[in-house]
């Protein structure tokens, strides 16, 4: 989120090596290897990835069983923040973006683009190739040099709150 021109974190990356995430993964029968669930998945929370989620709970399971007994859970962290005139825009992006760019880098990029594009996020062209070059790794070579970090997908949504 951009507030008063500064990046404000609204979430944390759910990485398998975090102690609370690792604990849930191990309890559910998985392992964390090379920073990945069972050596494969770089995230510990996701809506899909059903290979890491048993479909049938035990007969005596509580309704909340699914929240704590999957290697990869869909249970979100929720942050509630009031919106006010100082909140300019919100950037929603997948791990492919955040693995290779910081919140400050992304917010600063868009802040620098606003004067060029009439002061509105929505005036920044959606197919802006410069945006892709600046925000995303520009070549597969860069991704390879970063051990594949950011090589999965690159999805980003900008929510303009001033218009």
C-alpha cells in the first residue's frame, strides 16, 4: 500500500521456513527442504495446490481441522486498515513479483510513473513494457542467476484509491 508516498506492508510472505509455517507443515506429515514444502512448493499458504492437502478429515475432526492440518493451508492472515485520503494505491502481487522486488521498489516505481501519466495509476498503460522490465526480472538469464527466483508467474494488480 502507498500511504503518504511510502510503502506500507499489509502482509507477510508465507514461506515454509518460517517457524510457525514449518511447524504446521511437519505436523501435517510434510517436510521443509531447500526452503520448499516437500522440496517442491515455495509457498506454505495457497488456495490450490491440492497435492499438499488431504481431502478427507478424520471422522472426529472439528470444522476447523482443515485450517491447521494441511501442509499448505488456504487460511489467510487478515490485516484491517482504514482507508483515508493519504492512501494512494494498493499493489496486489504474487510471489513471483515479491521474491525479486521489495515493496519500496514497487511503490517507488509507480510513484515515479504518476507524474508522467497525469497523476493517476489508471493512466499508466496496462501493457507498459517498461513496467515489465522494471518490476519483473527482465530476462530468463536474470532469473537463472537468481536460482530461478521469480521464474514462476508474474501477476500484479494496482488499485487506485485516489480516483
